[in-house]
């Protein structure tokens, strides 16, 4: 009975791999390329500000005024301030561009590594929706999501097929360790087994989190497991906003809608509430209350992030929403993206994610090679 089930599973595994292989390969290669996006982009910007003797930075209001004095009518959608004294503040204009300003002198420093950011935006678009544009993005996202679902099936089915018929020491060694001097089908088979076994767990995590991001039903399942109802889905185009604790997408706004009065006092209150902060971000426009995203670590650690709300008129601290105060489901959901990219584990997690993406690419390559030999070469020889 097990032999029949195994044979059926084998052909399902082969058919699914052939059908979705090329899309999975594209997603794997693009995943490798964006493994260290944050570090590469920051290094490529190349900023190293000269800190004045008093070390005093300009206020948010003064920095905005300096930007608009240089670029009349500038209407940024968000502002990010780093605690690193050598780094400028970053004014973001949606996903289109980022302009950096000297936090001490108010000099507009330009867009930094614009081409590098553009490259990663393109590769991310390939990874998410095959670089399709406009309304076609939904089609591209449907294709990549379906491919991720197929890959999620391929991993455990491959592990079942891996179960050896005879549990001998040599038999286990052949499928768990790379063998020397192998060529052709034998080498592909060996690599396919070894990579599939050793990278099964991280690839399952990457696929599962990708499915949660892609499919409402998977997102809802996560919340049901946590014992709660999923919040309504966000409106907007695919990938329109990056998830984060309390984060909100922001589109272009007219310059007249940006009111900065009271921002210096509000920012000072957010600084005090987020003692030991590494970065503070907020978005334009705001209402009577300013909401700050205060992080005490790199972006991959949502548990070290808090949302600080300050009354703009009085500068009074109204609310501090910490990660631990969120519901279990929201906490899990905030981890999803950063587990998917590996950033939850810092550079070690990013390295593991990058190696897993490389393993996925090799699994596709060796799997397609084995399938080609079985389906076509065998047929051509009349076997």
C-alpha cells in the first residue's frame, strides 16, 4: 500500500515541480539578490556626517523648512530619523524616492544610492509579481503566490519520498551528504536530496510566511490558531505598504497639507518615551495627534518597536503602544514578514534566508534536470 501511495506522490511531486519550477526559480534567485538589501543600500548611500562640537541636531520643523527651501513644494510622505550621529535624516516620497538632509546644518544631500534602491525595488517587484506593472500586478502576484503554494507542497512531499527503503548507514550517508566524483543524473539526485533535507525547515518557514502575506485565508488561519479573528484586509495595490506594528501606507500629499507646527515638541516627547531608540519614523499628513514609530533595533525586530502618540497642540504624551500589549495574533502577524526575509534573526537570519533561497534554486535546477531525463530522454530511447 505504501508503495502505491509513494508512487502517486512521486508523480504529483514531479508534475508540480515541472509546472511551477521556472516561477519558483525566479523567486529563489530574486530572493538571493535581496538577502542583504538593507545593509547594501545603507553602505551604498555612503553618508558620514561631520558632527559639530555641540552635537546638536536641528528640530523636525527646521529640517522640513530646509528641505522645502531647497525643493519648493516638496511634499514628503514620511520622515525617518536615526540615532546614529553620522547619518542624515531621510525624507521619503512614497516608493518613488528618498531625499537625505544633514541633521545638523540642514543641507539637502540628495537621493543617495538612488540606482541601488531602484535595483532592489525592481528585484523585489520580480519576486512579488514578476515585475508586472499596473493592473497586471494582480496577475503576477497570483502566479507567484500559486508557485509558493506548490513549493510548500513540494518540500514535505520530497521529505516523504526521501524516506529510504532500507535504513542502512551507507544509504543514509548517500542522501544526506554530498558525494564526490558524481556526474549527470547521480550528481543531480545527490544534490537534490541533500539540499532538500538540510534546508527543508527554513524553506517551509519561508514558504509558510510567504503564503500568509499572499493569501487572506492563510492570514486568517494564523489568527484562528492564535484564537482570534483576523482584522479586515488593508486596501490598496499589491505590496502597497510594508507591514509593521501599527504601520500605515502613505501616498503623495500636497505640500499645503503638511503642517509641522508642534513637531519639535512632539518629537522630543517621542524620544523621551522611547529611551534608547535607534530610529524614529512618522508619516505625513497627521491630524491633531502625531503617531511615531519608535524602534530600538533594526527593522526586523517588531518586538523592539513601539507606537508613540503625542498631542500636537500641547506636546502631551497620549499613548505608548508596546509590542507586548498587542494581541497574540497581531504579534505573530508582525513577525511574519521579518521571518520571511530572515531579518528577524539579524545578519545570521538573513544569511540563512539567502542560503535557503540558493538551495531552492538548486532544488529547482536539479529537479528539472532529473525530470527531463526521466520524461524525455527515457522516451527518446524507447524506455
